[in-house]
C-alpha cells in the first residue's frame, strides 16, 4: 500500500510559512503583497479556480483584486486591462485565467503580461529562463510537484521520470524541471504524448510518473512498476448519474495503483492545492523582487 502524498497538508504548511512572512512585512508598516486576476466569461471551472485563488490570498494576508470581463470582450479591450495591471505599482503579480474565448489569441495575451508580474510563469521570457536554469517564476503546477517531491524527500537524482502529456503549463515545463540540475532534479526524463506508441513500455520502466492528460483513470496498475512514485495532475469534472452534480476525477486509477505504487497523490487533495500554494509563493517573490 502506497504512501499518500498529502498535497493539502503540505500546501497548508506553505501557506502558513507565507502568512508568517506577510505578518512580519505588515508589522513593519509596509503594504502586503497584492495579486490580481482577470477572469473572462462564465466557464464554471475557471470561476471556481479564481475564487479559490482569491480565498488563498485572504488566508495568507495578501490583497487581491479580481477583474471580471464578459466573454464578449475583444482582444484589444483585454490587452488594455492587462496594460493597466502592468502599470499599477500597487500590484505585484497577476494572472489571466485560461482558457480564453476562441476569439482571443492566447499567445498575444500572455506575451502582453509584464514578465516581472507574470506569477503564472507563462510568459516566454520566464519559460526560457526556466529552461536555461536561470532565476524565473516557475509555472505553479510543476513548481508544486517539485515542492511536494522535495518535502517528502523523494530522491529524483538519476531516476527515470516519465511525463505523460506535453502541455505548455504542465508536461513540458515538468520535463524541463525534472531534468534540470539540482534537488529535486537531475532525473532522466521521457516525455510521452498522443503520438507515442506503446506508452506502457515507458511507464512500466518509470521510477516516477507524472500524468497530465485530462483522461480520467487513464493510468492503471498494470502500467506501473512496483514502488513507483505516481503524481496525478488530472482533475476532470465528471457528471454524477441522474443529478446535476459532478465529482472530480484524476488521470490515475487510484484504487488499483495505490496497491502497487510506493507513493501516490490523491485527487482531490494532491497536486491541486500545491498549485494554488505556489501561486502565492510566486506572488510573494514578485513583491520581494519588485514591490514598490
Ligand atoms: N487554467 C488552468 N490552470 C491555470 C493556471 O495555472 N493559471 C491560469 N492563469 N489559468 C489556468
């Protein structure tokens, strides 16, 4: 039976650490860090994510500002809002919640964010700096996974990590961080994706598997090695039968995999809360580096 990697507990520890720093800042008479978010449209998951981020800000003592825009907003109007946040010295960092309506080009929007305020770490400048092992805001989900591995003292050096998925916000940066120098890091990484043949031949060899596909219960017990570390990034809303409700499902078949794995993250309560805590951490970093 695997050790459960308790992302909820670790994220609470991290938020308490941040809160203690913020308390010291405020005791000195300085303003607390300030995170802003732009939410476009009415996507239910996006609304839930953004309100969680606002709640996290309250918990750690940050100021937060939420700008809600209708899904009829055009690209120019959104870029104007971004410029306002870029210019506002009272805001340390901000995020534009994704996905955006199809009429708006995501890349243009991300490129418009001042890299100094890009606490999601999505701007090409931050991504490039991360890939070059320079100081950068790390994207919150991969950063959260690295922190979870670190806090559980899971050895990554020389291990074989298989990353399933190559998205810009999880799979690709995850593969870069795991293969970067350092601890955690120094791994040998294989990235598998929709064009990979025979994915199981890779996952069965892996010491650590990071699954970021958005395919509920994709990873089964017969696809993993005994004692492997299993990190589940998936969080798909699956409708409950006959009701309007839904529940969240990960990409890992938790019940079967937990019998074979050495360590495993639950969904919910694994990677999700770690992601949220790392956004707070990046905002504190932005405040310390550039806060006026
Ligand atoms: N949509 C899904 N995950 C994220 C995230 O980490 N940041 C933003 N801005 N949008 C997202």
